[in-house]
C-alpha cells in the first residue's frame, strides 16, 4: 500500500497448506470479485509470467467487499481506514491514498 510507505498487507506466501506449500489466490476473471487493476493485469499475462502492477485508486478498492483483502481484522481495518479516510479524502489526498502495488505471478489458468 503506497500510502503506508509500502506496507505489505498480504502475500500468498504467508498462506500455507498442510504440506507447507503456499496457497495461491484464486479468482474468476470477470466476476467483479477482485479489484479491476488486478483483472486488467492478469488478462494480459501468460502462465509463468510475473509482473509488478501499480494500481491507481480508480482501479483499486471502491468498497470493502472486493478481494484480495487482508486475512485478519486488524490489517483489513488498517487497509480500509487508510484508503477511505474521510479527513484525508476531504483534504484532497484521495488520488494517492488507495494506490496499490502488487507483485503478481500467474501460475495457472483453469477454463
């Protein structure tokens, strides 16, 4: 999260299965369940590709129901308190508060 000097609010590598392997983040393109910036980036990627994506607020979190959201309450609250901070939005900081940076690796596609 750019507004918090690069605070990492989540990582696939933090979520492990019973064998210790990372659990990938899975979503359906076009479902509207993820922020549009992630959808746009993944649509143009190939399996095995990696990409750093800087997502402006207009393609980021427009509400608190969009994925990916942090897994625990404290980090979820911290993310949305930063992005939707009414005082800072009122001061004209809205164009930077919700800027996100994601490092994405596309590991598979299912049809």
